[in-house]
C-alpha cells in the first residue's frame, strides 16, 4: 500500500492499484500489467458550479455511461456524498474486445468548497476486488490545508492541465506539419506518365498522340513547408514580399498597401509555353475586397530584401478601413474619421492616405482578410491539362470532353493541399477569358480585347496551411495578355475572385 499526497488531500492506494501518479490535485492509479482492459482509479478535486447541487452534478456525470446498478449516500473523511455503480460496455474493434465494463463513482462535498471525485473502471472478473479497494481507498482519504489553500491548489492544477494540453497539441501539430511536409516533398510521377495512365484508365490510349497534341503544359504549385530561413526571392506564399533594395511595398490609389499573396521565381521554372521572362521574380498582390489585383515583375533578384508582415496587420487594416468611406463622386476612398483608436489618417500631396500610430507611419493593408502570417515555400511541378472543349474529341469518340479534362486535372494533383496553378486552363476557362476581355474594354485597352490573347497567369486556391480564403473559399485568378507579356509588361493584368 502506498500513500499519495496532493496539496488538498491524501489517499492510500490499495491493491490491485500498484502503479500511482500525482498530477496537481489528481491521483491516478493502474493495476499491473497495464493493458487496455486493466482496472484504473482516479481521485481528484474540482470546483462546484454556482447554484448546483451535488446530486445534480453526479447525475450529469453518469448520464452517458450505462445502466445504474446502485446509487446510495456515502461519507468519507467527514465529507457527505453519493456512490454510484454502473454497467457499461467496453468495445475496441481493432483489438477484438467487446465486454461488460463497470464504472464506480463517488462524489463528495468538500468542506473546503467544491468536490472530491473518485472513479474506478474494471471488467466483471475484477469487479469484487476493485469495488472493495475503491471503498478502502476512499476510507483512507484525509483532507489537508485550509479552504484558501485548496482553491489555490485547484487553480494551479487547472493551469497545469491547460499547459500540458497546449504542449501536447503543439507536439501533435508539429508532428502533423512534419508529416505533411514529407508528403508534399515526395516526388510524384512525371506529368507524361500520369497523362498516359489517365488515358489508359479511360480506354483512350490509342488516341494518346492526338490528345497529347492539344494538352496544355502548366505548373502546379503546392505548399512545401515553412519558408522561415529561405533565401530572398524563393517561390512562396503568405507572409510579406521580397522586394528590390529601394523599392517600397506597393500601395493602391487610396494609399492602402496591397495585400501580398505569393511570389514566383521564374528562374526556378524551365522554359514556359507563353512569352514570359526566363528570369526574375513575380509578386502577386490583391486589392480591397478582391475586386482587383496587381502583379509586379522584378528583373534583378540579386539584391532582394524581405519585408516582414507586421504582427498587427489585421488590427491596423480594420482600423484604417473604419476611418474611410467611398466617395461616389470622386470614385475613390476618402477619409471619413481622421482619428480612431489611436490611429490618425493624413492625406498626402498626391491625394493618397497615410496612417500613423503614435507618430509613426503604419502599414495599413487594403484588406483585413487576405493575410497569412505563415509563410510557406511553394514547390512547382509541371503538369498537363486538357481543354474542356475541342473538335478533336469527336474524332476520338469522346462524347464528354469536360469529363476527360476533369479526370486529367485530378490525375495531376500533388498531395492533398491546395493546387495553385500557373498557365493552362482552369475550370470555367471561357468565363474567365470573357471577364478579362470585358475588363480590358472598361479600362480602354482596345488592343487587348482579343479573347485568344488572354491566358491564366496564376490561380491561387483558398486553404492549406497558408489559410488564405478568397471569398467563399474560391480562387483568386490573375489573367495576362500575350501582347504585354512579349514586352515583359505586367502593368495590365486582370485579377478577380472566382468561386467554384
């Protein structure tokens, strides 16, 4: 028999409970050898809820644990309470266990306030021995200290439990992230092999040469672990941008800073099918309410500087937006409240608005939503995608080209995370091209209104560890025009939120 002492009480653990542990104001004990069906015991203290009775608390505790075989009043160490014995079932399908399982409980009103609760569990073969030991252990209960000491001990125990839980959750999250990183970094089959496998599954291998001729080369980007410590200019999503020395974080016409979404280093990609530069960095930004976006191209990546995302980015964005209002006559955001919550708004000489807090300029983003504090590397994988419609499908006996396109797209998936796409078609390709053409007309870009000249530069998907969310969990799409791309001009892109 061993004595277990907590800051509030002591008990003597009787056989068969040979292995005991103390955690804060709780004692736990197991019968040896420890298995999934070996008897267990716990004794601990807890606070009472205001206005509740002991009987009500006990009824709530036992409500979901099988048939009540016995319920009667008990008293231990001068504490009045109740004892309950229940019959339940213990089922572990993986281990082939399905047996009667007994639960013994006692709830005692402590003179220090709150309760002392005890619980034991066992199978039918051990019930008589465990029940006798349960009451023997409660008979050894001794209260220690004063009421204030007991309450302080419980508070410390709760803090201990919370810290242990947080530490366990952190370890689980780190293990999950490590497993996810390992999966994301695993090398998939090459695009040509996956393409052929898809055609084979669809019974179309005899048409492989013809269908390959209309397949569109593209790139899939997937999250590949934390970008912490990555060199400036790495392809990644989330956090803040890498910009050339002397370049400021881009701002919109109102003076708000564009939200940084992602950057792609073109030197990391082999020759591309569109007239894109072979080197340099593309920075993808979004504007207020995902109504527009911006792409910056930096040809020199030798002297890039990282601009971290401020920890208070959301708070500042919310405060700034609450100080502005849309002026329909001027067709722009203007200052409505020059001071709020410690922030001040100033109109600069060029008409743009600057925000300060405590006399220092702050970075007020265009949106409080498209913000990701976790910067993640993006790993690019070449892929092949099919158009949803083509005259060639009929000659190959394919009645549903859209279904084939979906099957090929699914075969090109890498892992389980969001599949960001550069180039190639995306779902509803015709509508996105039409949206780009209409946008060009509204902007007066008459030379950019031919639909065949527009293509998907990048489609960023919601979700993943970056946790960006575009509208109702859709895509944020950047459309570019081959005429501008041939000149390395990224000033006239069309960007918008696309919902599935």
